[in-house]
């Protein structure tokens, strides 16, 4: 499937593909990503696989594709930043590694900063949610993935970074799978700020593959 420059909303049909989402969740995405398929399967697969390239590719010929993908994601998000109100914050989903780890990947925050520059806004990119400890990236582990409550326990919220007038937080991530990261961040944030509406914005949603014969 080709990548759309306009956001689509998770609806009653697509929500069934994301087990932790509920009907009242507001989540949006640009494209559909098919796991276990190569980069040439679709425009979205190509973008996601380049965007998620490991930090170990830095300094290699592969790195330029990651940078290009980060810029493209920023361009996709930029028009929507212009619609953001002053009482809204944009929150990047923390990567699997903590900030002090040399493999920390700031791709989502970098894309948001590019979007802010393109949109010429004073958008508040609020890196207020971080991980307490490293976790294996979901796409790199065969172990059972944490549920939202378990993820929330590994999130730390820096409330001092959130303006008093904030009423909406847009959580940004690359791929929506089960929704556990999104819901975990929502839980962690609303424990402190129950009045803040939480919305999800994703580069892509993962679509399930039909079983092979």
C-alpha cells in the first residue's frame, strides 16, 4: 500500500487489529505496514524499515537512508503541527534504550523537530516521558511483550516539563502494533494529569497477514 500524505483514523474495523485499543481511543496513521515483508513490498514498508534502521548503521552507507526517512516523517507531520493549539504538547514515544545508552535512537524526536522547523510554529515538543531502564525492541525479541500496565511502570513522567494549561497530548510513534506503548504512556501521563486528552499519531499501523497455507 502506498503511503498517504493525509492521516487516517483507526475505526471500528481496524481497531480489531490492535488488541489494547478501545473504541474511545483517538489514533491516526499515514500508512499500513506489513511485518515480515521486505522494503520493496510497499512505500510504507520502505519508509518504516529505513526509519527504524539500527544505530549501528551510523557511519555506514545505510545511514543516509535513515536520515532521509526521518526527514520524510517530519514532512508528513508538519501540516498537522500548524493546527496544533497552544495548549497542546507533542510527546515522542521513548525508544527501547534509555538516553544514556550509546544505542539510544532519537528518530521520533528528530522527526518532530524537523516538522516544527517546516511548519514554522512554536510547537511544544515535550520529551516528558522516558524509560527507567532498557528494554529489548519489540521487533527484535521473541519474548512476550509487556502489557500497557507493565509499560507504564517503566515510564517516568517529568511533570515539570508539562505547561499548566496543557489539555491535549499527542503521542507520536512509528508503528502501531498492539497499542501497548500508546496505552502505557496514556496510563503514566493520566495518573498525574487525568484531565489531559491523549491522542496517538503513528507513521503507520501494522496490518495482520493472512495465515499461510
